[in-house]
C-alpha cells in the first residue's frame, strides 16, 4: 500500500483535502497530471508579464479564504470597488459607496438619473439588505423563489441601463449571458463582492494553490497522469498505486471519466492579454452596457493599473474576456477592437502577450439551486467546485468536506 489516501488532482479542492488529512496524521499522496499545482488556476510568465490562464480574481471576503489561506502572504492588489459601464452617451461609473468614496459623485449622478431602476435593484437585492442577526445568508435565501437570475430580475422590475450593467457584469463572473444561473447563487456572489475587493496576488493567481501545496512538500507528485480509478487502486501512466481511500479531486468532465458520476455542464471563456507602453488610468472592470453591444467581450480591464506586478517597468497589461460556445466570435482582431472601445483607447499598437481558451472554466449553476452535492460516491470520495458552488470558495469547501468524509471512513 502506497499511502493511507491517494488524492487525484492538485487543484484547490485536492490540495485542501490533502492538507486536512495530512494535518490529521495520515500519509497522503497527491497525483497531478500537469507540470505544476493549481488545476485551472495557473499563471504563465511571458516576457516579464504575469498572465493567468483565464481572467480570474481572488475575493478575500470568501469565508473559506479567510479561514484557510494566509491572505497577507499573497500580497493582494485590489481592483477598484466598482464598474465602468460603457453606454450610448459615454461611460457611467458605479462604485461601492463605502469602499470607493472617490467614485461616489459618478455613482450618485447615475443613481439620480435612474431612480426607478435603483429601486428595482434594491428589490432584487433585498435579502442582502435585511438585518439578519445570527441568521446565515444562505438561510435567508432559502425562502427566495428558486428561479434563474433573469427571471428574478424580471420579477423585481429591473430594466434599462442598470439591468444591462448587472447582466453584463454578472456575465463575466458567472460565464453566462442568458440569465440561467440560479438567482440564489448570483445573490451570494453579489454579497461577497459587497464585502470584499476582488484582487490579484503579487505573484499571480497560481500563488494561491502554491501556498496550499507548500506544507505537503514532496507528497504532491506532478506529471503523474491518472488513467483509471477502481476502488482503492489508481492506475497512472507509469505505475499502479494503492491506498485505503481514493479521492478524485479533478474538474467535472475528468471526474465523470474517472468516477462515472453525473456532473454539471461547464462554461468556457477565452481571455486575450495585450501589452502597451501606455494605458488608461482606470483600475475598474469595464463592461458594455449599450443596448446593442459592439463586440463579444464580457469585460475588459487594464490589469496593471490594479496589479502593477503583472507588467514589467514601462509597460502595461490589458485583458479582454469573451464567452466560449457555438457561434460565438472570439477572433483576436474583433476582441481587440472591442477591448479598445470599452477602455476608450486606440488598440492598434497593442501587442498580444498570450491568449488562453478555458473550455471547462466553471460548472453551470442553474435553478433549481443546490449549494452542495454528495462527495461520497460508492467507494470513492469526489471533490471539486462541481460538488459545491462554482467558485474558489466552493472548491475549498468541497475539499474540506471530502477530507471529513475520508476521516470518517478511516475511523
């Protein structure tokens, strides 16, 4: 027997699971097919730039992050607490009134010009505004109609500019623009955005899984692709491993292959990164809030304004992200024009740094909404954000749940 527990996959869920089991005194081996830890969270270094594989942000307000991550050690660099929405008449800036006081005048002008829409936003977000005492937000949301976010916004009477801002901001977060995500999950994410400023670590997003992996040392074996899992036996390309318990900690499609389980559909994104010698001074996320968007991007940003470590001295780094799917346009020239349009600059002299297509970036979270799925599947334990919520929070929590299931079995 090679270990007490074999964990297949060194993403956030697998690393959290392995760490809990290791701290409990069990011998754990993590097998990872890639050449580094992180799963879908990876950072490439290209000519002095840091480019994450897909535009990702870390929200330090996530409870699992606050509890299990040394946030200070990551050296987080925060984006502005707001959004710049491009409209037919210019760019409207909306910011958090407490976290972005400098954006308050622009936010107030937009709100005063659309009072009916503001009231509708407040109706939609009412569960986030009510005093809860010791009642958890998830319990408050349990009484909410279990519908998709588009239907929930319709019920609240939200339309016009603010509807487009909410829709297009969430499209970049949820990786869908049809409003199919469960409203309860969308509200949970909105609550997290209100409580924390999405940020980037000074060494790139991969610094997060690397921090989780560090205490495990050589128990994490990279470059070991698993070809099959049967009971307590794992077949890799070079050898067969055995253990008292096996945890499949991969993304949804791979978990389906290895464990034969049902998993949610996945949503994809393509992110293009450009460099330039000059860039707008904005550290906000930019979205297209026009009635007829002029391109495929769900968002664009000057990443180096928020996270200077992502670009070498004298250069700036921009990103534009578009959804993947049948019939969607992701041609570089098209997304470049749209990114320049959203940022208000001429992009013709931008240079492509990298382009990442991530077809299985997030699991779908449609209504009816289920925050958790079983981690125990027959003889196996399975974890990943497809077992919980499609987020960093969900990945970490699923890893914790998987470890607890393993500990119960080993006892």
